[in-house]
């Protein structure tokens, strides 16, 4: 009897251990939802046709991955950030900026901040009241207000609404990092990109020269533009620039941006980032004619649950 009892006890313990091990493995590999904003772009930046879920292909680390959900983006939080070091002539572009505000639907909530000393100084909180947004526009300080636009972005992203809706930042800046330099790139660039990818934030930018003489140099200007372009590409957005001088008008940029913001989708898939979570390369494509996507270069896969 004693041997039988011991054998049964041992069998029960082994069975329980196997069950717990199986549960542990199941929990370790359980995937969590990952959502990123994808922008559909038509030929020559025209309005694309509607895109259905079956028209979309997702690759994570070069492996075809099933899309759990694909839906049109509705509400949008758009944070406009104006570098306070910009040449004061940029204020002549505010008429086009106001027209851009007026063109946005009621489902788009916009804020206006000024980048100074590595922080985003809020002038108008998120609202769809375009008159309030117009009143928040002023002439930048210009020379003497030099800062780091990338530290400003990190500061701003901490304060964006976390509602699960689309979130974008539009940065008007020279891209020059006066705190840490752009040699070869700003050391804060990776931190900005990774936080934006992790929190599903698109960072659009428009290049405009600073008010100081140092910003007129080719090397500094080109490095600043390169950093702005890199941030936009890695977060699923675009960066706009026309040489290194003062652009005649920003209207074409605002018009194109409006088209992009009106053709965005939320793509959700399941991903397992192991014990701590990890970033993986992602690629979104379609076989629809004359349609391409803007999407983040990487997505953050949450820790296994």
C-alpha cells in the first residue's frame, strides 16, 4: 500500500508540475496587441482610393503576419510645434497655417506649442476651435532662442493624450540641435524615434531656417534637414524642405499634409516581445495600383503576457 501510495503521489505531483509548466509556457508566448498608424498615399500625393483590410499585407521582421484589425482613422490629436529660434519671417506664413487649421475636420483636435530650452511651451491646448488656434500664432523670438527640437519632442510626447486615437506632431524647425549638436546626428534622435514608435506617434516636419547666422552654413543646415527626415521616415511620416533658404510659401506642404491626415488607418496585429518587449522591423504594402503606404520602420512588441 505504501508503495502504491507513493507512486500515485509521485504521479500526481508530476502531472501538476507538467500542467504548471504548460501554463507558464502559454503565458510566456501570449501575444499582445500592437497598433500603428498607416497613411495611404496616392500617385503623385493625390487622394488614394479606400483601402480594405484584404488589400493590405504586413511583414514583421520579413515574415508575413496576420492583421487583426484595419480601420479608418477618425479622431486625431495633432500637436503643432514651432521652433522659437526660427527666422521671424516665418510669421508671414501664418495665413497659410490658419487656412490649414480651417481645412481640418471637427474630429481633428490641434494644439500649438513653441520649442524653447528643450521644452514645448504650450500656447493653445488641444481644440477644434480654429479661432483659438489662430490667436495662438505669434512671431518667433528668433536669434537667441536656440534649443534642441529633439528634447522638445521628448518633452511633448509625455503630455499627448493617450486615448488610442491617432496622434501626430507637426514640427516647424531647422532641425539643428544647439544643445548636443548633429554630429553625425543628434544623440537624442534614437530616443525620439523609439518613443514615437512605441506610442504610435507620427512626426511630420517642415524645414525653415533659424534666425542666427550659424544656421546659414551648408553643413549645419544639411545635418538638421537630415535629422528631420530620419525622424519622419522612422515614425511613418514625411519631412518637407526646399533647399536651405526661406521658402516662398508653405501652402503646398500644408495641402499635402492635409491629404495625408485624411487618409490614415489604424492597423492592429498581435506581437510577442519576450520578457521585456522589443522593437522589430515592420513593412506594410499593398498590390493596389498607384497606392503606397507611409508606416513606421519599426514597431514595439509588448512583453509576453
